[in-house]
C-alpha cells in the first residue's frame, strides 16, 4: 500500500509540475551574483526615442534543438513577437475582462519588439539563430547561453535583447536576467514547449510566459514580491499573499490586497495565459525607467541591429570566447526519498551553511556543513518541491529538489 501511495504521489507531483505555470525567477536570481548597476527610480524621465510608436527593442532568438520534440518554426517565433507586441501595447482583446475597479490603473506600456535585421558582424539576419545541441534538457545553470556548453552565445546586449528557446526541464517554463546582470547572460530563456502561440500547451498558448519573463527583464518583480505578503515596489498593484495559479475568478482577498482582492490577472502573477492580461501604470513607469539616460537598458535605444548599412556592430564578433560560469551546487538523486546528496563546488567551499526552503519561502531546515559533499537527511520533510540555498560572504547558489 505504501508503495502504491508513493507511486501515486510521484505521478501527482509530475502532473502538478506539468499543469501549473512556473517561473523560475527567484531560484535563478539566487544563483546569480548580479553586477551592481544603478537602476533609475520609477520617477525617472521617460526617454525620447527615434520611433514615433515608442521604444523599439531589437530581438535575436537563439533556438537550440536536439532533434526531439516539435521544431520551433519561424512562424512560431513570429507568433511570439506578435504576442509581445499585443500585450505590451494594450492590443489584447482580453483587456475587456479587467474588473472595473482595476481598469483605471491598466496601462499601455508602449514597447515594441522587432526581430534584428543585422547580426553583430553587420550581415543581414532574420533575427533567428538555430543551433543543434546534444543537451537533453537545459536547466537554470545558463549553459543555454554558451556555445561551449551546448547553447549559443549572447549577441551584444547593448544592441539586442537575447531570447533563448530550447528543451528545458518540464518544471522550468522560463526565467530572465535582471537589468544590470553580466552581459554574457543577459536575456530571457523560454522552454520551447511554451514558446509562441502555436504550441499545443493550452494553458500557455498565448505567449505569455515570455510576456511575464520580459517583465522581469525590464525590472519588474512578481506581484507578490516573492515573499509572504511581500512588496513588488509598485504602488498601484495590491499587496498579495502569494502567487495565484490556474484561472481564478471573483474577489480573492489576501493580506493587504483590500476589498478588490488580488490582481491575479496581472502578467506578473502566475495564472494561466488565458487569465492574465494587464500591466499597471506603475509597472509601466518601472519598465520604461530602465531605458532612462544612465539606466541599464538605455543603450538599446541607439542599437544598430535594425540598420542595414552593413557596418559591423561588433568588429571582434566571432573571435572572442565567452567563459561560462561553473555550476556550484548539485543535488542527487532527483527525486529523493530519505537522503539527498549535495555536492558543493567552487567559491562556496568554505563556511557552508545550507538552508532548505519550501515553495512559499518558509525555512524547513538549516544545516552547517563541513565537507564539500554532504548527505542531508530529508526524511522529516513532506512530499513536494523544495529549494536548497547556500550562502557565504563571496557567493550564493541554489538548487531545487523533489521529496517523494
Ligand atoms: Zn516570474
């Protein structure tokens, strides 16, 4: 009987991870020591740009394929670009579904995404790069961003928004770097199964995983601030307890969200694609502020990626090699039952303190570890997903594991 229950639980957890929207942002962020960079306040002036329509962002899409699964076609890429432009310009028909009490804060962000016309050497391009890979599934370790690791190198981020699309662990739908991250990892990663609007994954077939991730790329936090009743630093989004999933209806009041309840139809919540359809004016100000003079994405306004004069954008392109970061924390097995083996590498090798969090951010265990390989007794944890984090003065890392 116990075995039957265990098998059932395993099936259940796999089903859950397939049917719920997942953004791996907070886990990814904890892996990255971001390069400090000034981010303008939300009151910064909005830049004047060359385009009468607003800000234009040139895009390169790197598609990694291992021959399995349906190929990502050019039409799918265009469908994703169209979906981004629809939602960032308030041209989505489902804006009509915004409840009356949130309508006054709904915003047209006014950013357009355009496939690049020239590559870094100045040659014409479709803005789509395809590369074969032997990697079965990419994870949060950013290998997808390095040719030497089975992925594809970023194009210069001063001229391009890099979007990587490839086979990912099914629990990872997407993640993004934040403004101010290192240039070689700057961009958005999307699981090819949920990319574009022509995919077969009904809950994610409106291209809104990428809309959400680009919100992060433009400096937005999750609407619940990644904390219990946390703050997203945006004035006109209600405080809410945690994320919402699926397709909620009616007022869902939580912590400080007030009588109107959570804004679960916001792109920065975790609801199904069909059930999220708005950014707010406050989120718009935040996103536009990253293009203000001196802010991390201001240089993109002078990108050469849409010019076709043949001038190289980066004369050294193709000659440099980009070093990939080493993975600093690995766990085994996945899923685990009673014991979890943790291998620690690199800068984390001293003063190790491990903390296990559940998916709502509660601390479940804290362990002081003296060796670079640690055996964790996890028999007291309930079945489910957990995050293991390690920190010392010079680095931090995290890994996700599943307890059966
Ligand atoms: Zn997210």
